[in-house]
């Protein structure tokens, strides 16, 4: 049985890494993928470990702390320390070391293995992790599906009328060629008959988050969400008079932009359960909450076409490099 090893930072994993590891997987009988991890890395080791294990479920994926060890790409490499560190985590000595960087030859020599160079010129997959971190949208096609949620720009829409929010989310997603996340619960009526009393608001948020994360993998650079957990905290206060602490914690999720829709007197909100003037109160509370957490937001008002145009302009500013290429 032949054993192989790939060592990398995977900051983040990209199509070049996938090609490298798939190549190695098909060369040897048993492959170990080692993730080099340091505390100062811009992406946590646990996140990279989860990504790589999802991408390569049939290979052994482990991480190696490099806090006191120089990476082979650093000169001069601490050969003895690196060898000892690798031998502690490797179950068997590799027969082959695969790499798309020149340091692979030194690494193979340290371990007494044969070096196999894979696309060092990056002719097969012209991308690097540095390029992706610098401008992920310019290299979106090279980011694996499971990694994309970490880079996708998330836009939420807050409105007293969920029907209108959903319509705007759908319209924006269609114009941008991406995914949108409907309001998971619809309205409090969907959860608890004709009364918001007794609604499990935490369950509402967990359902919304689950839907959002499932759809984020297939979004094209931007994900449009018809609501977000912060809106649920406001509704909980308005309709139930209180909000669980857990809900406040869930509402701290990252959104790159929020579109705050003012009430439209021409829209039909008969299906929404809230007291008289609660729509105006909802928007005011949302604005205060957004300012309190320091989240970027844009107030969207006017007629439907005006709202849609203003919202689209605001969202397009989140992906300038992508928009610039479209206009060429």
C-alpha cells in the first residue's frame, strides 16, 4: 500500500487545492492531508478542518500546529523541528509528498519521500489563496461550494410587510442572478394560529438561519434575505412584550447591508398580525436596533420601482469588482 501526504495552509481551500488533493488521492492508496495552523491565521484552523473534511471525506485530514515551527515555504526552514512535528501527527511515513509549491521538494527530502509536483505553474487552475482573500468575487468560480458562505455578502431586508420584503428579495435576486432566502415562518399566524401569543421566537430564528445557511452555498457573491434575526427580536418585543436572551445573541449574526423598508400605504398587509400603527413602530425600532449594533443600512422608500432601483444600487456597491467586469 502506498501512502501520500499533502501539507498546506488552505487559507481558504480553493479549486487549485481541490485539484492537488484529488490528484494525490488518485496516485496513492492512502492519503493524509495536513493543515498547517497558526493562531494568527486569518481563518481559524477548525473552520479549515471542517471544510477540508467535507471536501475530502475519504482521506485522512488532520491539522498541525505551526506556532513554533517554520512552514517549509519560509526560509530557512527548521528541518529537524518540522520533521519531528510531522512525525507526531502522521500515522505512517509517506512514500510521496504532493505539492504545487517549490517547497514540496524540501519537504519530501525531510521525510525521506518522493516529491510529486502538481501544477506549480498554476496552468490548470490559475488561482491562489492570497488572490481569493484579496478579492474573492474576482475568483468566485474557484471557491468550493462549502467555502462560499464565508465570503458571500449577506443582505437582509426589514419590513413590517413580509409579502413586500419577499417580493423585493426575489426581484433583487433575479436581477443579480443569485439566491434569495424567504421568510421561513411567513408570519406569526403560520406558527400559532390566529395569535402571536406563545410563539417560540427562538425556533423562528433557528429556522431562518438554517434556511439561510443552506442557500448561501449556492449564492453568487450576494445572498438576499427577506428578513433576519434582528427583525424577529423587534417583533417579539412588539407582539409578546419580551425577547429571550438567546434570541438577542442569535441576532448578532453578520449582515453586510440591511435594507430598511418604510411602510407603503398602498400595500395590503391584512395577513400580518400586529396592532394599529405597529408597522411604523416596527421600522422605528429596527432603525434604533441597527444603529445600536453598528450595522450598515439603507432606508428604502417611495413607490415599488423607486424602492427596487434604490435597493439594487445599494447592493451592487457590495461587489464592485464583479460589477466592473460586467460593465466591460
